[in-house]
C-alpha cells in the first residue's frame, strides 16, 4: 500500500509518501519521501505561532510540497493507493488547507481518502520505524499535548492522564520567551541547560506525589519569572542554571507521572493477559527529541521492566510521514473517511473509539 500524507495542523507544512506491507501489519513501513517546510522564520518575531500567518503560509506552499514529495518518491500520483490528511486537532485554518488539498486529490484521482487524527499519527509513528505490536503505553508530549494513553489497538485508546493547563512543550516555549531565548523554546532551553546546574533553583513539580497521571506545567513559568525577578540583573550563568533547573523539573514530572501510568498499565495487562510480559513504553511528540528527557524515561523503563521505544528525532516533530502511516494503517483495515469530513480544532483520541 502506497499512501500520500499531508500535514498542516500547526507551523509545519509537510507532505510524504510511505509504503505499508500488508504482510507486516505491525510494521515497519518504508518512507519513500518526507518533505517538511518549517515556518519558524515567520513566527519567531512573535515568540510563538500566529494562526493566520500559518494558514496563509500553508496555502502558498502546499501544492509545490506535494509535487516534491511525489517526485522524491519516484512514483506517479496514479500509483497511490490512498490519500491521507490531518483533519485535526490543530489550528483550524491550517488544518483546512491540508484537508481540502487531500480531499481534492482523492476526488480527482478516484482514490480512498483518510482523514487522520494528528494525535493518532504521533501514536503510531513508532510502528513506521520498527515492528511493534499492540498494546503499549504511550507518553505523547509536544507543544500542544501532554497525555499518557494506553494504545490497545487501531482506534482503541484509553487516556490515563492529560495536562490540566499547559503542555510540556508549551511550558518550554513560554519559559524561553520569558528568558529571551527566542522561538522555538524547547531546543534553545535544552542547549543552554547543558551549561547550567539543575540543582541551583528549586522549581516546583506540580501534582507529583498524588499517585495520579495528570500533568500541570503552568506554575513552572510563574516560578521561573519570580526567581528571575528576585535576582535582577540576570547573568548568563543564571540563565543557564534556570534553563537546567526548568528542564529538570519538567523531566521529573514526566518521569513520575509516567511511572504511575506504568503501574496502572501493568495491572491492566495482568488482568487481561495473566502476566506482565512484553510491557512496552512509547514516547512520541516533539519533546521526545529532548535527549535529557529521553534518557531519564529510558532509565525508568529499565527499572520497571518496560521496553523503551521512540522514533528518530525528525519523526518526533510534526511531519507528514506519520500522517501517511496512520492513514495506511486505517486503509489496511478498511477505515476510510467521507469527503464531507470537517476540520476539527479539537479531536480527542478517545473519540476514535467510535469510528
């Protein structure tokens, strides 16, 4: 199965072509092309994504990017078995651009169309990279999402916990803006943190210790602002220490909440299967590219007897290969979409359980 994927949910315009072998239902797949055009330069002056600018950029780029993806894959459009496009969640103006492009291609080529949930794209990406059977525990951690989810099967999910306010990536971006580090904030803080001491500032770890799986990060940036205000003027050393302390606080929250989810997942698996064998932990989303966080989570997996799985960094951030793969997985089992499918700014994974 050869599928074209289109992704325009935020500030990356992306198109990709992947191939799924029906004889390998758990993966891996083959990436024939993966074209991503970042809009960082357009949004950096504002310290974050401006929805109207993002949508207009998508309109001007998408046609040429689709042509490039098909050319790089060295195929003809008529050779495609299906067209997949992000239908949500995301900035609805941008989602509409990719969704309408995908529908137009599917209609004109008389090909099946699959409207993909962006979160499901992240959830299944690891199967594109290596064989991985269901079920597994997923930590989806990005600029817009922070969730712990039991991935039980195609379109069968159970949420253990989610953020009550900011996502982890959002906390990085907002903190970086406060510190004058620019956009995107996550990579900037990670780079600066390498020069700092994470023990200098005792920043809060919200909700930790309550045994639950929900997250809260909004108080971290407030605590960061208070510390910075108290010690004006802030030196380069102070900034590095603040960055390291913030990164460690977010890491500790992610590890502690994931640990709680692992216990719950283990109990669920034990009740269903009679043992705790083959427990798998997957990390997906842009924050999964953070080496410090990734290392801490992997160490926890070793202690808890979970195998650790994460996609390569370029597939952790938003891309169209993950959308094409999620579309191919749905195409394989006959879960197609109607051409009147609407763009959705919000679309919880749980709602896929009914599709």
